[in-house]
């Protein structure tokens, strides 16, 4: 798969091509739906390698829109009435260039007041060049790399905390196990990082925590891998040869399933194992069975958070889809819609610049996210805490960190205990 440089090159090629056939005026900054609805663009992968997470994120968006519309819609003060949200949806097929093109299409041709979506760093980086060009608010519901938010863009927002915080929280959690004498001090860590800015951030977060807390852990191996690789045997052999105690990988869902299947086949064993923000997904547990037991993950949201609004969301989502939320995907997308609706109501208008300004000032309480507040930081990215969940035997998933939110104990696998 290409790196972020080639992604940007493909995006610019698509942008030039589209510019030849699309006429757009930057002065055209208000919704033109004839006062009957508020159009919101949604660009997510429903096919391709990211289809499952994309499906979950769309379900979160659709549930939020349904609930808002059932309550009459979004109040627009300058019109003196409520208007329903109208979704304009595109499937980007997990393709970076297509994702950018569709985001551009929604912003330039579909008269939307904002665009939501962009699951994954690769798709998010592709889309992120469009919002300022078309002066249209864009909220990524599934991309967390800091590179998306450090360009000074004015119309870019995201409901996922930075990936370097995922890395540092992962190390902090392991450090807490040392403090509890569940792990020994000075254990060796091997890392396998996806070859993206997401992987860079994750690795940097882990290394920074270790540097700030000398004596806890040592990184003895770190190597990158390409997204979507069918064969990780060479990488895993190097991990085996490193004789590390802890294995930390940063992987998307399909790579997690493929890599861990080959990890088990290769006979590898580590005291603690994590695949970054992946671990508790139903597809992985079905595919790998009890081989996923005791894997832990740092995630942006958990259905086990002890908030009343989380319980209600889980019940509503189950009523909407017939199943409970799978990991964090639906919740961050759901909150993006709620945040957008709140910004429109606060600004009282459908001008895109007004919506952007209100998103910058947003302070949405009783949020589903850890900390219960949705607030976009200086670069447009939230900075909510991560939570750590751990797979347990029998299909159970416990929230184990931080302690004040936990519903289960962190467990070092019995086979790994000396």
C-alpha cells in the first residue's frame, strides 16, 4: 500500500480531474435545500477492506439522524423552525483517491452543510485536503493521526483522540500492572507498526512514555508493515527472535485477524499482547476463537463505560440494528452528528462559516465519550481519554483501565505467569 506521500499525490490528481468538470463558487456557503432539510454528506467504506468498521460507523450516524428527526429535527433560529437532517451517502470502497473525490463531490455539488466520515487514517488524510478548499465543515469519525490536524486547516474536525495518546495510554496501562506487581519491571517490548502516520503516532506515544518512566520497559524490536499484507511470517519470525516479553502491534481489523492467526500458527507466546485499538471485535473473536483471550486494546469508547447515556445508547443501538455496538466504531460517529446538530442550533444559521465557528466552541455535555464532554481542540481534534479493554474467556470483554471506570480486573494470562 502507498505511504502518505503517494496518497496525497493521488488525491491531487483526482482533485485536478474533478476541477475540470465541477464549477464551484466559494461564496456559495449556505444550504440550498429550499428550506426543507439540512443536507449532510457522509463518506464511508461500506465495501472493501474497511467495510465492517465503515458499516458500524454509518449505523451510528443513521441512528443519530433518526433520533434527531424523530424529535422534529434541528432548530435553525434564522428560519424560525426545525429542519430534518438529510443524509447524502457515498461508499468510498476503502479507496483513498475515491474517498477524496467523493468528499469533494459532496462539498462542491450536493449542497451539503458538512461532511462526516473518513474511517481510517489513510482515508482521512485523503479527504482532509478538501474542507478548507470548499469551506465546508468536515468531521472525521474514524481517523486519528495527528498529521490530519496539524496543517492549520480551519474546517477540519475529528471525534477520535490522537493516536500518540493511544500509544502512551497503552504503556501507562502496562506500567500500572508493574505498579500492582502483576508484571515485572524491565520487561522487553517488541512492536509491529502499520506503515502509516497512525503507526508512527502509536509507536511514538509508547516510546515517549517509556522515556519519561525509565526502568519500566525496554523496546528491543520495532518494524513497520504494509496495510493489507497477506503474509506476516517474516515479521513475526523477527518478533520471535527478539525474545521480547510483550508484543504490541498497531493494526486495522483485517490485519489484526491475519497477523494474530499467523502469530498463533508460528507458536509465539508473550506475557501481554495488544493490537492497538483492535481486539474485542466480534469478527476477530469468531475467526480466532479463544486465541484472542487476554488480548487488550486501547479504544476511544466502550459500551461498559459507567454513564447513563452510554447505557441508553447501547439499548437504542440494539433496537436499531438488532445487536449491541461492536467496539468503539458507532459511538464516535454518533457523537459527530450530535456535535454538528448542536453547532447548527447554537449558531442559529446554515452558513458554513458559522457552523465551523460553533464547532470550534462546542462544549457538548453528557457525551458518550470518556470524560462525558465533546470538545474540539485547537487543531480540531478531540482529546478525550482512552479506555483499555481486555478479552476474557467465554467471549467476555471487560473495561479494565482506568480504575474508576473499570468493570473487571486486568489479568495477566495464566500461562504467562511465572
